[in-house]
């Protein structure tokens, strides 16, 4: 069964931001020409994130800090039938609206995401992206850097992102997968390599996997967030 006809204007792009001034211009270039609603949800930036986002014509709202809270705030304000959650350091592919609408037209599809690429195509970055794509496709568990999207009414019915400081994307997709199909599109988004560059590939991968295991073993997310930030 298919839903009612969807169009670009039915997509609201929600961007959680905290001190992302260096990324706003690139976001504006990436989104140039789209007719989607774009909402930047600022979590208390101390740089020029807010003024730059306003300068580029984005709708700016404020929220208590925390990616889950910020994304939920944006979804509550969104006018579109589809909410798409874009990290500030991730870039959408050309004509991204088409696969989003195609996926969301079908009622059996509860959520969607894109395949992943990392901005520096070194062998190690390509390997990490390939592993992420295998996980997303075979287990229907894409993460937030793959740009998650859902129909807004479904997102609200799922009680939105859990108010936790980490793994909110994993938690949402796991809950979504229990009620319908999570589709991972062939088209790729490109995300920043900044965390891998800062901490190193092996250390970053090791930390990420420990956080996932800890979450699965029901370690409190507050403790996992502290470990991740260290």
C-alpha cells in the first residue's frame, strides 16, 4: 500500500548544532536549491552558529543541549510530513529528496537512511564506511551520521528520540524496526572524518564498539557518554 503523494515541500530537515560555525556555509551550499524546510536547532552555541544560520536563511530555534533533545525540538516545530535528521558535519547527495520520497511513499517502510561515505577516502576510512554499510543493510540499524528520516506522525508515535545523551539513533532505529521496515538507500551521504582524525582510527573504532556493547548490556547512557567524550 502506498501513502498519499509526497513532494519536496513535505520534507523538514532538522540540524542539531552546537558551535558549528565552521560548517554552516558548507551546509548552505549543500542545501542550496532545495525547497525543503531547514531548521537549525541550536543547543547553546558560543560561536557564530546562530547568526550565520540566520544569515543563510535557515529557521533557527533554541533547545537545551543534547542531540536527542535538539532533534526532538526541531521535529515538534517542523511543518513537513517527513522529518530528516542531518548532522552538521554530514553532506547530503545530489537530489537527495527523490530517494527520501520514494522510500516514504510506501507505508510498510517505517524509516530510512542513506549509505555512508567518509570525506577522506583513505583505505581505513573506506573500510570503516563499508563496515557501517554492511551493519546498516543486514541488521537494519543505520546510525545518525547516515541521515535518518521518518514520516513525522510515525516519529511522534514512536515517542521520538529517547532523552539519553548517547546512542539515541541506535535506540530509535531499533524501536522503529519492530514496527516496520527500515530502508537504507544506495545513495551515499558524506560525513566528516574529524573524530577519527582527532583520536586515531583504531582508538575511535574501539571506543565506538565499546559504547555499542555497553548500551546493549544496559550500561547507563550517562556513563557511556562520559566514556565516549573522554
